[in-house]
C-alpha cells in the first residue's frame, strides 16, 4: 500500500487508514523503531494489564499468529469449545484455510457432544497430531 507523505507543521507524516488502525488496535501511543531503513510501529501493552483467554479477541493479528503457532491443534480445539464468538472469529481469521476448516469442524462437532466424547476426541487428536508430525 502506498501512502502520501504530508506536511504536519515542521514535520512530515502519513495518514494511516482507519481499517488498518482498527486491525492493529493502536491506542493513543505507539512504539516506533527504525531498523534497516524501515519504520516499525508497535502497539504498547500495559505491563499491569491482565491477559486471559478472552483477551485473544483484542490482540493484533501478528501477535495472535505468533501465539497460535505455539499452541497445539488439539489444545486450540478444546479451548475454542463454547468460546465467545469474538474469540473464535479472531482465531479463525488468523489460521490458514485448511487448518481453520479442520479446527472449525472439530469445534462444532465437539460443542454438540458430551464430556466423555470430548476427552476421547482430545486424546485421539493428540495422538493423530504426533503421527502426522512423524510423517512430515
């Protein structure tokens, strides 16, 4: 995306479209870094803020993708059962199509089941994931 550099008093700046700001969820301040000829803007997190599972819906996509890359598919499936819609939407939009479709179908199926089925399905998914990793 190309943006115009505009005069702002004695400085210059760019206007960031609202849709992008909404996606990265910038607050009133951002952290600015310059590295290798690039300007990097990062959202500032309050170190005193508590993060819980439902906070996932508030995390920017890049950070959420890093989180998701460290979570097993089986754990993600279990965690999404009966999760708030905004959490599911955030997770699903940050997964590759094939993985998203797989996880969505499993979550939907397990939301209709009982606890016994849930535990069995979870254990089978863990074993299947290990097997798939071994084949790669």
